[in-house]
C-alpha cells in the first residue's frame, strides 16, 4: 500500500561458530562432510578449512590429494580473521608440513581445540604420512584442549597397545605426556561395552554405552570430535561436552544405515527424524 512503512528486517543472532580443519570425504560419511552435518545437528554454525580431497566411498579410499599449505593457511585466516570461532576441530592432516602449519595457526587462536589425530580410515587406508607423526606429537597435540585418539592412533603415536579397559589409563598418560589438556581414549575397538576414558591426568570420567550390532559406523571419530567442539563452542565444560557428544554419537551409530556395497555411515540427522 502506498505510504505504508516496511518494517526493517532484524538479523538473527548467529549461533556459536565452529571451524573444522580436515579432509573431504566424497562419500559424505566422514571428514568435512560429517563435521558440518554434526555441527548443524547440534545447533552451531559450521565452517571449514579443507586440507585434502579424497576419492572415497563405502568400500575405501581410492585416492588422496593434499591441498597446498598456502591454500590451507588462506582459508583459515579468511574465516578466523573475519567471522571468528568459538571452537576448532582438526581431522585429517596428511603431511608434516600441513600439521606444522595448522599447529602454528591454532597456537594463535583463542578458542578451544579438539584434535582428532586421524591416522587411518575406517577401511584401514593410511591418511597420515609416517613422517608426520613427530609433528603431531610435538606440535599439534600441545595445542589441544581435548585429543581424541582411537586405540590404533594411540599405538601409532605412543607405541602403547591397549587390549582391555585397564590399558586405557596407560594410553591416556602416554597421550597427555605430549601436552593436550585432556585426553579422550576411545575404546571402541575393544570387546564388550563401548568404553571411553576422558582424563586430564587427575580427574577420570568413564563413558560407557552398549555395543550396538550395527556395522555402519563410517565417520564415528569425525562425528565425535565435531560434537565435542560444538559443545565447547556452546560453553560446556570439557566433561559435559564429551558426555553430550558420546550420547549423540551413540544415537547416530544406532541409526546408521547401509550405503553402497561396504560400510555405511552413522546418521548425523537421527534427532531430526526422531522428532518428526
């Protein structure tokens, strides 16, 4: 109507911002794709720094191409300097040069950091060069608020082989010796209940969930680390963020579905479907 005033649009308040620094999974089950789905599902705004491109599906990884260090640094600075972050999560960093570059960037960022020291894919494909292990130990882990290695990654980084729940303490001590504030040792490869140990070397938090009869678990590590980062971005303390993330991932595993001819992904949107 002529002369009527149009109300000014009001900008919504931005949700907490979480940045993932990781590789792409073309099949959509892990990596950057899993991270962003998780961040959205948990009420945060996900942003990304792509470190590598993989040709990947339910059967395995057919190829890996790392991005140049300059491209990784430019993406990170572009996001952090303009938009800012409340938490950062790292995943696949395939070379020593990439690990060192990301560690330097994290050291200058005032936000909690979740380091998922990705070593191999769910199918056993190597995603971290052996020459990068020392950089992970001495440069990346010291930047971590929480480090989230699985038992294969613990063995790769520390030489500690865990065969029972009792060994999780030794594994945590070995990881903490490299400098992260908290270590979350994921015992998913053991038998019995899915048991994880979260500790800062003093307090211990044991997280248990029934082991689910579901082989479609692609992306669990990426999803868990991203869920922890989302909780930290929302202001949760580390133990609360990890407990909430464990609950979310357990539900995502229970809802995991077949995709392709191999291992399917967890269902990052399971809570949306529960409410429908």
